[in-house]
């Protein structure tokens, strides 16, 4: 399968714990995006990378959130000192810029529940 | 900022045609995208429009009028498996990337 993959698919944690999610984009896709989606809402942009450079971060991304894409391939999203309000689906998407509006392809998401 | 509106719910009959509307306000417009999302799953790309007019892809078509800030997704020959949420998203250039802002989605229910 050459689609976007995310790990883990589900995560339950206690408030105050740190969690880390991984995203593996479609091979050779140079852009990688992170979104967050809560029930009944559309995905909300968090941050994106072009290769290994993080080019924009949403105001939604507090200091407790950090994302990396060290080698321009997979990416990690870490949440420190989790809060109940962090409970959501975290979606990763990747795209390849070859001219024209790029199309983002989403992974299956990581569903986080903070108790 | 950006504002995207689409109906919350729609119901249609198997075999029929349904049109899901989306209106938006944005700056730096870089495409209008439609995604399908089944419950508990990730959004799946359906189509996009950059220029005004109709784009057809099998049973799905999407229309865009940039001057009116309006798009619709047309689904023909509805099947039960088309029951899902349909997300309208507006792309905006940011630092070279295409940041998508999504509407809340239209939950489509296809009935017999």
C-alpha cells in the first residue's frame, strides 16, 4: 500500500502525559500537513512541512505541541502535558507539488482520547 | 479570515441525484476541494476546481463560480455507500503551501 499511514490509530492517555504520533507520507511527496478534527467539525490546519522545513504553524498549535520532519520523509507530532481538550482525531496529509493546486491525500488518522 | 458554509444534513433516495452546495469567503484563493468522509475514517479526495465551470469525474461532478464564492458537488446515480459526510475545503496559498480550510461537512443519508 502506497498511501499515507499513521501510527498509532488509537491512543488513550491520562491528562498530563506526553504522546507522540507518527505519519509516513506517500513516497516522494514533498509536503506534509497535520490537521486536527473534532466530532461534527471539519479538519483544522495545524502545521505543514515542505521537505524537512516547517513553514507554518497555526495559532491552534500551543507551546505544548511540537512537530518534526527530520529527514523530509516521516513526521512526528508530540503533545506534552495532554489536556482533555486535546481529545480529537489527528490527521496527516501529504502532497506533491508539480504545478497547479496541489491535492492533499489523508492518512487514516490517530484518534486521541485524554482521560 | 475565511468563512465556509454548507448544509449540515441532506437526505436523498438511492438512484437519484443530489447537489451539495458550498459558499465561501476567502483571500488568496487557490482551489476549491471536495472530500468524502465516512464515519471514523479519513477524508478521501473527490475533486477540485480552480477555474470557473464544471469538472466531471464519473458519478461525481463539481462546479465553481469564483465571482460568487460558490461551489457545488453533484452526485448522480446515488448508492447506499455514498452515505457519508462531504467536506468542502478552500485552499489558500501560505508560505508556498496550500492551506486547506474546511467547512463542517454535509452529512448525506441515502435511503432506499
